[in-house]
């Protein structure tokens, strides 16, 4: 029956992109993370232990707080066309994390600890 759609898996990660498609995020049981395709040079973070770049990906978990992991190889790409968009000034929440989109980027936080990050073309910050 075409009127019966399958029930979405409640344990599946929630994927979304910024309206520009430059930022792609995922909220899953083990954390929230975002990657950015186009990042200003000053948005990169110096890390002598990383053979790639630091700043293209940010992540927050309940246990470890917010981090900027090393990304080896090419930086992440823009959002695929089928990725759901989180409109500016809208929020989405799942698995104890909340992410909010704005014209100045995306902010995600772990609801219980308050740890999180913001990411935008100009760079990222951890809190």
C-alpha cells in the first residue's frame, strides 16, 4: 500500500546539512559531529601531531566533551543532494544532543553536560 510508509529506525543517526550545503552533521547515540567542506584558512587549527588538517570536523560526546579530530587526506565534501536541510533558526534534537542552524553556522551541544561546539566557514569553537 503506497499510503503505508516504513517506520524510520529510531536508532539510526539523524543526518542533516546547513542550507548552503557547506556543513553536514550527524547526531547518533555516541555523539554529534559536523564537517565543513569550505573552511577559511584562519579556521584551521595548528596541530603538529596531525598529518592532515584540524578544523574541518568537530565532535561532541557525553564522555569526552568537544574535540576537533585530525582529518587525514582530502577535507570533507559538501552535502549530497538528498541530505535533509536544517533551516536557519531551526533546531533538531536526538539521543540527548541538540543542534541549531543559523546564518553564522551550526551549534551542537550535549544536553546534559552543556559541552558542545560551533562550526562555520570562519572556523570552529569548543565549549
